[in-house]
């Protein structure tokens, strides 16, 4: 990677300064080169803020059954209820405000997506590094487990797990982590196999640094760029997978509206003209996944040394 | 030479046990290095010179294994060392400098982190004094404005500067022996000259012994005291550098020296050694150089033993040049 950092080296050499343009500043400048990615980033930031602020900004708490009124069920977007409340995105069959449901749903989707990614990343990272650094039977064992797991469709493994575990946010995170760690393990291993051949690892061995230090301090940071890209894409996958599972009725309980559950609720009314129950959560899900993917695409371009000018 | 050298390699054999067969990467190599002495280890690619260096530091990974011989460093046989023993020696008493300065520094860690880490791995000192030593090491290898440089990342350095940093890391714990594996091959000749000069000065001043592995005889000529010429894993000739370069006895050494282009021979076709290095896999008995040798005859089908034709010089050939 080092030899591809021409611009930084030239700039630093010209001024003779150590930090004329830091790696972080260069990274930001390169990321900002794509308008589309910046739009994606702005959208993603907005979605995250909306999700985080859901309890503050949403007109109704969809978890609180006392706030729901069955009389208000299936109201069209913008319609006013008997009690004078306006539901801007309509209501579902239980009289839940769709806007509130979507905001809370985003919160859960993002939370589940990010939490499961962080755990899967940590686990995958650990086993991937282990496999790459020690090789031999450790490598064989870890990678065969990964191969077996990747030979099944992710949705199938998650379905079986959830059928056994039951419903709930914690359980869906467990299912997603189980499905996803293998991707990271494989990515880390391939990156680490390349990195461990480099002389700086040999140099670290010559300094008699500890194994843990070589693996985590020297190998790990050098394996991160491809992982950051995979992790970003996987957040989107996790969100989609959670929505799918909830849509199928195996993800979250009906009392915790995730986007998938909301879409599922409205599915049966879709052909009877009450499009909004599925439509708006669907749009929210689409925008979330799209914004993450836009950011991930640009990250991949910026972090891939081969695409560097 | 003193009675007990700092490093004595005696009959070292390091073989790779591959699926295709046994590769005798190092096959009966012996030499000794005294304190403050510079030994040049010369040979073509694949002659086993780097593998000899790796063997000394115990860096040979499976399927490679030291099958025979002793490597005695200051009274300790390194071939019998346990991991704790290695931790005490590697990077502390024996340091290594690698070939490619672009690769030996970790690209994501700052220079100060990397040098301080090297200090703290072997000395029980505070971070501040480790940093002070790091700074001092950078000054010693001729890096201007060390404070600024300490906070920089490797990619902000040129190749020569990086190699200086790598040398600073090797020097920071005051080792008794440094093994340098072609450290100037990737550099410009002017930078190479500077680095050679610094290394020679540092060794003379501190009494550090140096094993300099290279394929470049002209580097050895100016730098080393003693030279060992290796061919196909074997030591073919050794002796004081001036003697060996003046009057090479082994036909291979002579070929190597003649292959260096010089100004006097301008216009004439450059000399070359005919043929190629034999594959170490298919190497049968006998002198491995006989296929390319002018003076080879039937006797060369038997491996020649090491002889001492003159005091201080060793040779593995039946037909020493007059």
C-alpha cells in the first residue's frame, strides 16, 4: 500500500514537514470526490439522526398500546382522525402511526445491523487472524468451518437458528452474527496472508516482539482497509436480512416494529389500495440500504490501493 | 583472530523438505566473525546466502529445518535455543536489516512507535527514555531533525531514509551482531555509498560485528574484512577480502569478479559465467559448479572437501587457480 501513496509522499517531501497532509485529511478529500457518495453519506447521517431521535421526534410511541386507537386503523396518509390528530404517513391495521413506526423501525434496523456487524467483525477478525498467522491445522479447522457455513444460504441458517432460539432483538443479533462472521474471517485471512509475507512482520519477529503484539499491533491494522469495506456492505446486508426475517414472522415480535415487520403488516392490504402500510417502510428500508451501499462503494474505491491514481 | 569468536558457524546444513524433494539450501557452511569485524557473504540468487542469515536468527520456517551444524554465538549454541532464549537474543544482541526498505517498516505505525516498541521489547525502561534512545538512534544513522521524523509515517520517507530508520531500529538496543540481508540492493548508488559509510563507521565505533549478505562484490570490496563466497548452498571460498578479490582461487569466485564490469574493459564484450545456477533440487554428488567450470574434469564428480591452501584462506576446489 505504501508505494501507492504518491501524492502524500510528494507533498510531505516538498515541505519537509512530517504531517503536511495527514492520512485522515487525504482520506476525506478522496472520499469527497464523489458527489453521489456525499449524498449517500448525508442521507445516511440523516437516517441515523432520525433513528436516534425517534423517541423525541415521533408523534406517537408505537410500543405504548395505550396510545393506539383501533378507531384510527388504516387511515390514509395525511388523513385526520376523529380525535383531530393528523397521520402524515397514515396508520396501519392496529391504528399505529406509520411515521412513528418507521422512525422506531429505523432505530431497530440500524441498531441490529450495526451491533451484529460489530460482533461478527470482532469474531471473524479474531479467527481470521488466528488462521492466517498460525496456519497449519488451526487454519484448516477455521477455514473448513467457514466453508461449510458459506455453502448454506445465509437466510437458511438464520431461519433455522431463529426457529430454535425464538423471537427477540438479542436473538436476531445472535443469528446475524452467526451468519456473518464467516465473511469477515475469510476476508481477514486472505488480507493477513498477504500481509504476513511482508518484511515488516519478519522484522517484528527479529525484534522478538510477542506473538499477540505482532498479530494485533502489526498485522491487524494493515488488514483493516478491505474489512472496513466488507463491514459497511455487511451492515446493509444485515439490515436487509433482519427485515426479511421479520417479514417472514421469525425476526422481531409484533410489539417491536421493525421495518420488515411493518412491510409484512401492510402486505395483505397492498392490493386493496392501502399501499402506505407497506410502501413507506419499504422506502425507508430502501433509502437506508442504498445510502449505506453508496458510502461503501466509495470507501472501497478510496481504500483500494489498486484504484488509486 | 581471538580464541573465541563472537559468532562461529560450524558445518551448518539447512534443508527444505518439500514435496518435490529435499532442497539443500545451506549445505556445509562454516565461518566465524569476531567482534567489530565485517564479514561479506557473497553469492548469486539462490546460493543460500540469505538462508544462512535466516538460520543464524532462527527464522527458518517449516518445511525448512537446520539438520546439522552448530551456530555458536558468544558461547551459546543458537540451534539449541528455546523460545525464551531467542527472545533474549533477537533484536537485542543480534539484529537484522532486510533488503527492501519499503517493506521492513510497518506502513500504519509511526516511526517513534516502531522504534520505541523495539526498545521496550528488550529493556525495562520508561517510555520517555525509550523515546530518547529512539531519537539518539536516528541521529546516529544521520537523520536530520529527528524529533520531526519520529512523528512521521514510513510513507513520508524516501527509500534511503527508510533504510536508515531500519538500521536505527537494528542499532537501538546496541546489538553485538547485525545481519544485513542485501540492505542496499534497492537503493541508488549514492545512497548506498552513504549507508555503507555509516554502517562501517558504526561498526568500527561500537565494536558491533556485521554479516553483510550481498551479490554485489563491489560493495564487499569496500566494506568487508573477510569474505565468504557461496555457491549452490556451499561455501566455496573464504578469506580476507583483499586476498580473495586480488587472487581468487576458486573458478567461481574468479568468474564473479570478472563479471563486474570495469572501465578498463570498455568496448570488449563483458565477461560472464556460462550456464545457470543448478537447481538445488536435482543436485547430485560432486562439485555443483563443474557444469559451468573451465577446469572441471573427472575428479569433480566427487565433492571436493574444504582445504586451506594459505593461512586464513579456505577453498573447496580441486583446481585452485595459480
